[in-house]
C-alpha cells in the first residue's frame, strides 16, 4: 500500500481541504471518551466505516488502527492521545493514490450541560489532484454531521 505524509493535528487548521463538525452531548467528557477510545465500535456511529481493527497499541501516540471503507483498507497512526480531551490520527497508508495527506482530530470540551465534541478533518491532494479530492470529500461534511448525531445518541442512551 502506498504511504502518505503523516501530519500532526495542528496541520489540520491549515490543510487545503478542511471539514469540521461539532455537537453538544449531555454526558461527561469521560463518557464520550469511552466511546471514542473503543475503536472497534466506531462503525456503530461513524457509519461510513465498515470495520476498525487495532494495529499495534490501542492507545497513545504511535498506536494505530486499520479501517475499512467500502472495501478500501486504510492504515492510520495515532498522533495525539489526551484522555478525555483529544484523539487525533493521520492516514499512514492507503490505495488513495491522489491523496498526499489526511489527518483527523476529535476534541472533547467540558460544558455546563456535559460535553462538546469538535471533529476536524484536513486533507491535501497530490499535485494536480486538488479538484478531484475536493469533489471526493465534499460529502464528508454530511457524513461527519450524521456520525456526530449517532455518537450523541449512543452516548446519551448509555
């Protein structure tokens, strides 16, 4: 599988293509974190994912996971791991030949009524593929919004 440039979470804010969504959840940050740190259960709320399996360490910077999206395998490396606060990862390997880099960050903030989850994705195409990547990931905003609604339901119903 081709490799991609690993970007730190801070890069997402300056990424050429950026998608962001947020939602308030009536639960403590630790309850939200519990669901986010349970990698294998991500397809229950982030339904664009078919499956998630751990590669190496299940937690901490340098750990990783393999996700499958529509039969496409993507290897991710954890780039931030601050329990109850922030989880970030970057795509390390995939068959997305037009992709230079992609990184995602999930931040959990405490609020008066529970938590606010802010999920950000940053992407960069290889030279000459910017329009293709932009078109391919336009739907990410809708998928991300739906995923956050699902996350809220699962955490609040627990």
